[in-house]
């Protein structure tokens, strides 16, 4: 049997759903397919699940054996797909993720359409999306409809709803020098980036029927990206699936070793969970591993008793006792350090009881219903949801409108994936 369709299934640590995905392929009404299970070095349970299906001669399995430290250097599923493509034999190619199932007629209907319309190279169908909880109970569902002929399918058509010819794939290779772009920047929309490549040649033609169901679980990487801005502001504490806590500083992630966490009086409640792909695409900075590595945006007290707020390149002295209340500083946050350490840092404008410009960096200000974050010398409007996600919503500093007007304004900080 020569397969007509090659299915590339990317898998990582979702054993139960993966089994459903594989079985949905085996239950296809069409027989001439091959399934490439591209596993990304999953846990034992997932590997054992896959082993139960490899007896089927149409099912092939590859394990990437990717090292954990390399995992987030590319958009993994795109890398796996690129590895699989040269192995495939079908005249048509289609994609599946380990949290999606095909309806039984998906392959036959799409193949029939492409065979009947030989000038068309790309077809897509409607998709049902089920938002589920940890027990896989459906919380809500909706349909992503395939209606239009899409010349701009990016972000409109899902990874698992498309089939295309091998011919168009060859054209993509010639024009772009590769198939899928696996730059880690595109982790959340690697499919969209590939659709743009396909759209350089042809639109996507719709089949209105729902031909796949995708499940959005609480662990979905996309859910973790929710309300996070593309760039995490400096001063945030972040954590991925690993144990390490990082401080974002000048756009880099600096490992904050546990002893320093308490020395510098950080608060566990301020740690923001971020998806690993986002965390690992940040350049790694110098770890904060010693009490002399003073991180910015903290209050430091020297041996004379003076208290300073440290910003990126300067220390600003608190010269009025009213400052504490006004800027929502707390005495318990003060870190006592050697005067020499502070003297080495250039001194900036003093902090008095007025809201003088430039405002203190890395603080959240509020006027009426509007929120602002002072970062990189400008005041950025920031969305309430984003503030909550970044755990800096609790105590914004009320500030008069005229001060806001005097400040240099920066780009709004908005969640990338809402
Ligand atoms: N994936 C992968 N390696 C990883 C993480 C994910 O190959 O380290 C695959 C995963 O199996 C899936 C695709 O990438 O096929 C998209 O990931 P996922 O479904 O987790 O994203 P989500 O839907 O959760 O946002
Ligand atoms: Mg998914």
C-alpha cells in the first residue's frame, strides 16, 4: 500500500490525549495514510502509550531525544515537522497535535476535494474547540468556521485543520530555503508563520464541515501565554516549569539563587509563572548569587541610615518621610547593605514628597481607571489584566493627571495572546 496522505503528529507529554489522537487516525474511513509520530523526548508514560500503536505498519515513531536545555531554542513542533517531512511518502501532507482528534472522514473528505480540484493545493476545514478542565470535562466549546477562501490564513486557521499537496511544499522549500520556520519567537504561532509561506502561492480553500476537535487544557502553553506582554518588564520575578526563579533585568533573565531571594526581601507571591518557551528565549544574564550583587528596584539602607531606591543605573535617596506613604514603600522591604556598595553607584535625583518627574522606575501608577508602569524612563499605559498576570496590580500609586501629562510616554504594554 502506498500512502496517499502523510500525517505528522507532534507529541510531548500528553499520554491520554495522544492515545485519542492516534486512535482518531486509525478510525479514519480512508485507509491509505501513514502516521509519523514525532515525539519530543516525552516522559515514560507517553513513550509507553506510543509503543502500544507502533505494531500498525502505517504508524512510524521517532523520538527527538532533545536535551532539556535545548528544548526551547527552537519552536519544537516546527523542528519536528521539518525532520519528518523528508521521511514522508504521501502526495498530501497534514498535521496533528497531541491534543486534537480528527473526525473519521477528515482524510477522505480532504483528499477527495484535492483530487477533484487538481488546481487547488491547500484545503482547510472547520474546527471545534473544547476548553476542558484537568478531568477533561468540557467547560465551553465553540467552532472555528471555515467559510472563506483564505488568502491570509495566518492566525485564522489551526495547525490541525489543513491539508496541502507535496507540490506546494516543494515550492515553499525553493522560495524560503526551508519548510516550517522554527525560530523560537514564533512558538505560539508557528503554524501561522507556515501558512504565510503557503499563502505566498495560493489561498486556502474551505470545507465547511467540522473535521477536527481540539482540546484546550489548563496546561496549554497558549493558556500560559495569556495576558503576558511580548516583553516582560524589568524587575519581574519569573519561573517556568523548573525550580529556578529569575529576575528580569535589562531584558535578560538572571537566576536568583534561593539564599538571595530572602536576602533581597523578595516576595513569593510576586513570582509570575511563564511558559518555558518564553523564559528560555530570554538571554541569560549574570546570576544574582551574592549579597554584593544589588539588584535594582529595591530599597537599600547604608550604614549611616540613609535609604535609597535603586534604579537601573542610579540610586535615589529618600529625603522625606512622606515618601514612604506616597510611593507605597514599606519599612520591612529595606535591605541593609555596606555603604561602599551604594557609594559605587551614581546618585540620581532625590525622592521627595512630591511626584516629581522623572517618576520612580518600575512602579505602577494609577489615575482614575488608567494604569501606568514607569519603565525605561517612560510611562507606559498598561492593561489591568496584564497587571494582574504580572502580579503587580495590588497596590498602584495614585497620581495626579498633570504629572502624567508631564511624563514621557512609552508604548502601551498589552497582552500578546488574549
Ligand atoms: N511540543 C513539542 N515539544 C515541546 C512542547 C510541545 O513538540 O517541548 C508540541 C506538542 O506536542 C504539540 C505542539 O508542540 O504537538 C503544540 O504544543 P501544545 O499543544 O503544548 O501547545 P498548546 O496547545 O498547549 O498551547
Ligand atoms: Mg495544543
